[in-house]
């Protein structure tokens, strides 16, 4: 039976008169990379802070690694690697001093990985925080989250500020952590990287989960852009009404459309003509996700 690493049931969080979360239900299974998707203000960071006991819920239940976050204390937190969306790093302390402090705080855990990870991500260990750019601070945060090989990684916009090469390196590190048995809960608005590494994603909108789905299913739902070139002039009526076909444009010898679902009907209709060439390319998942965000609020 699959163990559940994160469980939230009917999770509500109010900030005064503002309801930030409206009954969030989530289950994240052991060993998966779980993407948590939504625009700014959707409730991603609030959910993460509740998981870490940085905030307390107004109502509802939450468990992390089998424990209530408020009751788990330092022992539970020692099993979690956390990368916040905004890193509170300033002053005269160097990156090395900060990371060595974290090693001591964790009873020595992570000491053997500090230097290798810092070198891998080009961390300027002996530079003071006040002299570091956002991207360089983010690299320190990555090392801090991963160096003690935690059972659970909770990552809030983890590639923010990283250059494209280091974004790629970070995704490789995520996959290595999963292979080593870690579970990853990753909030992001960079849909390309979530699609690449996550097995499942939850889409949150206005404090509510609007869908939880396998990435492959979402990819199929997003559809493909298809184009055909024919040996003779074809008409719009030859292809109108086909299942799963939208945005249909037929001009002379050419057809273009968006196809969602099985291509069987389109291919059979096309086969009634001389097909000179055809192509199909996956649509970006961003458009599918934006469909959820365009839905009107229910009040």
C-alpha cells in the first residue's frame, strides 16, 4: 500500500476577513514529485506555510510525514528540506557561515554534502549575504534545502533567479533526490519544468484545488496543433464537426487546427484526399492551465 507523505483535508486559512484557502484537499504519495501550480495569490505559499507550521490553519487537518506539523517539532523539521519563495538572507554573515550553522543545527547532518553542492551550483561561500544577488542567494537556498538529504523537500518557486543552466542542474538534482527515495512538493509557475519532472500536479485557483491530475493526462488534454497539406483544394465542410477538433482553419490546399483526444476521425477525413504532408506538435500546458484561471469565481 502506498504511504501518504502529505495529507490535507478541508484546509481553510483566513487572514482577517480574507479567506486565502477554501477547503484544500491534498494527498502526496511517497517518492513522487508533486507539482503545485497556480498564479500569484492563488494560495500556494499559504498552503506551504501551513505544511511547515509557519502558519496555523483556521480549520481543517494536515499531516506531514505522518505527523501534525504543530506536534512534530524539531524532529519532524529535521526530515524536511525547505526552500522558501523569499529568502531572508542579509547582513555580514557569509554563505559558508550560514550553511555551517544549519549543519550544526541539524546535528551534523549535511556536512559531507555542503561543499560538493556549493561547487555544483557555483555558490560563493565566502561572500557576505549583503553582496549577493537574488540568484546567488537562491543557490545558497538550494544547498540549504538539499544538503541533509531530507525525506521530504518542500520547494516554493525553487528556480526563481537561477540562470537557465542552473535551472537544468536543479531539475537534475530533483530527479536524483527522487531516485534516492525523497518526496518532492514543488510550487511553481514555470510550467515547462513542472511538466518535465512531476508525476502529478494540483492546480490551485483562488484558494481552491480545481484539478489534481497525472501530467501525461494533462498533456493529452492540452492537445496538439496539427497541419495538413493536400494535393487538391479542400473545404471547411469536409472537416467541420469532427470530435476533438477546434480552431479549424481550411484555406485552399491547407488545414490547421487544434486536436484534443484521438486523431482517428481527423485522419480518416484527411485520407479521403491526397495528403502531401502533415505535422503535429504538442501545445504548451500553459494554455490548459489558463483555462482554469479564466473560470468565473463562484460566490
